[in-house]
């Protein structure tokens, strides 16, 4: 019997580059998602086909524990398969067919959507506990694909809930559902660029944060208050100091965002987050800064910032209800004039987390 599994992408409202520092994040799952159809295979292999790449991969089930990355899309699937086996799950010969509506390289977590949907499809009758599923997805990315990411993307892909955002405390992995602000829409604008620096810079930032924590004598940047940081800051190397300031202040912005329903304050927090990512954390780029600056000139925009890892991908924009069409038109034409590219605009709707789609 063919079974279909779905896992969503996400936008992060606020709390950027805090997850691998045991901090707070506030993402929501999107109605953009990856779908995997899973059918029995009559050889002793897992066969995977990607509609997007128009390519297939095949691994003998017995070889899964020894798989190594080769540097393409198949690594996300192979990594999940290997991590499932390492965690004690059984993988049966299956044929997987993957299709996705999450744009790649847009900072909307197409990789987590792929990992989680495949983890469900490969483990399909074994009911992996949800938190374990998120951790297996993260481990596939960290240990197999080789990006030392935090757990935000996989976590929200699993635990997302229709109509709400999700605050995750990455220190203890507890979660709290947070109502979305009323009277506003959240629109993502895709810069349509992804600079090649993104992966190496991400790794550099994780190392700089670890160094900052060492300077401060704490296990992670979550363990230091702003007051203690201010005392130690003058003696810290500049990069470590700036990265730490961003993380510590960003956690505070998440707390404030989660309890506010005032669009003006929410917008201000988004802009503060962006400026901090631009100047202190240094993960923005010309295109993203332009999108934020241009958005802030448009009628009905309360605030805007980069979402996701940075160096391209999307901005998110908090736009007064009723102003969405004017905003879309204005931001697209401003970006086209400046960069000659037409940016895609997505209306972000908070959708449910991953699961099986009931057969129709
Ligand atoms: C990427 C990573 C996440 C997180 C964000 C930045 O999306 O996968 O774990 O670190 O960047 O907030």
C-alpha cells in the first residue's frame, strides 16, 4: 500500500542564531511542505526519487549503517536512514517518491522538511516519538551532511501547529504555543539569492559563540545575563563580544515578542533583530539589507528582518491587514529596479507539523 507523509518548512519570526546557543526561538510551521510517498520495494534496497532533481538513489538496506555523504540532496535522506538505524529502528526495502513546495535555498527549511518527511516515511510503522524524530533529523544534518545546525528547524517541522507560532527553549527542549499577532499578516520575501559563504560562515559563527562562552566562563551563551556580559565584554575579542551580545539580546527580544500583541512593538523588535544580525552577528548581505530598508518605507509595514541562517534567502515582514497587495507590488518593483530580479512573496500561514496524510 502507498502511504504519504508530509513535513512542513518554517519561518522563524524571531530568535535567530540562538538555537545552537541553547537559547529561545519563535518559528512557525508553514503550509509549504515536503511530501514523500512510500511504497514497498521488491528488492532488498531503499530506492528514492526526487521529483525536483529528477534523480534517483538506491541503497541496499544492509549498507545503510556504513553510508557516507557524497555532497548532494541524497545525503539528507541517507543521513536520516543511517541515524534511524543507529537509533535502533528497522528500515525495510521501500520506494520513496519525494516532491516539495518548499523553495530551496530560501531560508524556509527545505532541508528539515526533507529530513523529517523521509524519517517518517522510512520508519513508517514504528511510531518514532516526536522529539526523537526531530533529533534524528538534526543529527542527520550535523553528523552526516556536516552542518552544525541547531534543532529549531526539525523541531518546528515536527511540533508545528495550525494557526500558532511555537516558542522553543533550546536549553531543555520545552515548547510553548504562542498566538500569532492579530490585525497583521506575515509575508516572506525571497531575495532569490543564496551566497556561497552561508555554510562556512554558519560554522564560523558556531565556533565564535563557543569561544565567547569560554571567555565568559559559561557552558553556553544561555548561561550569562546581560549584566554579567557587560562586565566581561571589554576584555573579550571583538568578534566574540559582538556575537555574544547578539545572542544574549536576541533571547530577550524573543521573550518580549512572545508576550506582545502590539504591532508597533513587534515591528520594532523585528528591526532590532535585523540590525543586530547585520552589524553584530554579520550574517546579512546587501540584498537582505535592501529588502528590509525598502520594506520599512512601504505603507503598512511594522517591521522586517532576515529569517533563517542569512546570506540570502527570505526576509519576513509584519504588514498591517489590508496592505498586503500594496506591499507585495511595492517591494517587488523596488527589488527589481535595484537588482533586476523579481522576488517571490509568500503569505505565511501557520500550518500543522509533520505526519501521515490519510489516504483518500
Ligand atoms: C539555520 C539552522 C537553524 C538555525 C538558523 C539560524 O536555519 O538550521 O538551526 O540556527 O539557521 O537561526
